[in-house]
């Protein structure tokens, strides 16, 4: 078997990279003692030396900045981190030994070179060292891996003659789908000029992009991110499109958009231009569809890192809805092994991130006033804080805050 077939995908803390070169060092720690008036020295074996690896790493591709940032985040965190050596496999927990060097040049556009040394972490305080990574960092790495795998599959499978027309049509369909989702799910935000123009530009450039499969994913990914970011909260955001600035409305809008994007391509592609075509053309369109859906779930998984969650009910809804979309993609028989593996990691990372967030979130329950009461008094009874009356009024669409109907259950947050 050729040696290249045995190579593994190198990574540090889950952040993947290519290896330009790698060298290791190790050995034994021997102490030599030379005694006065003695011809023979004494020696003592103090144990094995810590293993070190000097790594020259490269990240490359249209999405190289994401891979670069993921590796930077690992290199600048305390660790320890799991280290996968391309020839030696899993080397366990390591820490960065000193600093790192990062190089990016115009001559090597689309690539970043790293130089760093890692050392095995061993044990601390006599206890086993556990590999740790923040849930948010794990999700960011998983998102980058899904996008990279979808991009690689796209480039590999579209590098064939005679399918430019099918690819162009698929890009046009993607643009139409995003326009439709924009209008149906974003309401008052659908008219964002930059997003409208960007979607129109994608459709106009579809013939050119069809001949450049390596550029398709970055274009589509950028538009998906812009579509998702419309509902992202910022410090100066105008909450007018979201009544009361409700967090759950943002979550619902994001999930509706995500589901609509997935549903666009669940049906079997029709024959190209109404004419029966060969399997190669149909496969090309399916590859485009799968790559788009993968980029969409990655984009919306990343979005939920920045959208504030209101309650544990939000966590359950996201896990159900977005989790089901990821599961459906994992069942696609045409997905490459790399994409399937990346989606599996994304599903796990999403679960970990949201479950971690849920620990600090309140739960939703109900309270039934015994009689018609002011919202201020109800808030005092439930929370011990009458200033939370507007929260009860907004959540339950109460018409008269001074006379909340008795005998009717109210939805309230506890915790």
C-alpha cells in the first residue's frame, strides 16, 4: 500500500491543517555525576524526556481564513489539546511549547503557514490530564470542517466536462431559494439592500461561477452568512421587526429560514431543461444541492453562538429542528466520508454547546392568577420583583396590564 494512503488528517485541538514538515524529539533524562578522585562517572536515569514535535503547518483554500482562525484559537488557548500526527496517529494531550509563527503572503494567496512546537502534556498534580476545549470553540471548529469537506467534495466532483450548464442552473436555483426564504421568513428585514443586491449578483454570475467550482462555496457561504446575520443581535440593533425585542422571535425566524433552505432541495432534481440527461449531469446537480445544504446547516449552527437564548425550551427546539436537518444530511448516500464525519462532529458539537448554554437558562412554566390582578402584583408574587411586569405582559400579549384575566394560565420564566 502506498505510504500516502496511510496518512491521517493532521489536527490540533480539532483544528485541521496540512503538514509541510514535522519532526519530533524525545529520549531519556540522564544525570551524570563526576566524583573527585574517581575515574568512572556515576549516572542516574531520571525517566523519559517529554516528547516534542516541531510542526510546519499549512492551511489553504477559499475558506482558509476560517481554518487559520480555528488553529489560531487553539494555539492561543491554555489547552491541553488533542494532537493528531499525520503518520503516528493520536499522540494524546499536548500543549504549545513557546510561541508560534504565522506567515501569509500575496504570492501564496489563499494560504497561511504556521510554525510551532507542541510538547506532551503528561499529568498535572498527580492526576490524569484531561483534554479540554470550550463548547463554543468546538462548534466553531466543527463548522469550519463541514464547510471545508463540502467545498472539497464540490471541487472534486464538478471537475468534469459537459456539466457547466447543470451547475449554472443549480446556482440559479440556489439564488432563487435564498430570495424566497428572504421574503417569506424575514418580514420587515427582507428589504436589506446589501443582501438583495448580493443575491442578484450571484444569479448574474452563475455562468462564470459554474466554470470555477473552487469559487462557488465561498460565494454561497458568504450569502448564507449575510442571510443568517439579519437576525443577529448587535449593541445598536433596532428591534422594531421583532415585537418587544423578544429573543424567542429571533430564534423562530432563524429556524424557519434554516428549515426553508433545507426543504428547497429535498426533492429529486428534475431533468435539465426538460430534456433527459445522463447520470453525470444529475449527479453534478445533487452535489451542488448537498454542498449548499451542508453550508446552510453550518451557517445556522454558527449563528446560534451569537443569538441570545431565552430559555431551555429554545435549546430543545434548536436541537430538534437543526439537529434533524444535520441528521438528514448525514443519511445522504452520496455524501463523502469526510463530509459525513464532519457532519457527525458538528451534530455532537452543537449538542455540547447548547447543553452547556442550557445550564444557565431559565425554564418555561405556567402560572394561573386566582383572579383579575395587575401585572405588577403578579410579577411581585412570582419573582419578588414588580419591575418584571412588562416581561409577563409582553410574553402573554396581555391587553390591559392593570387587569390580567384570572383563571387563564400565563407563561412565565423560572430560574
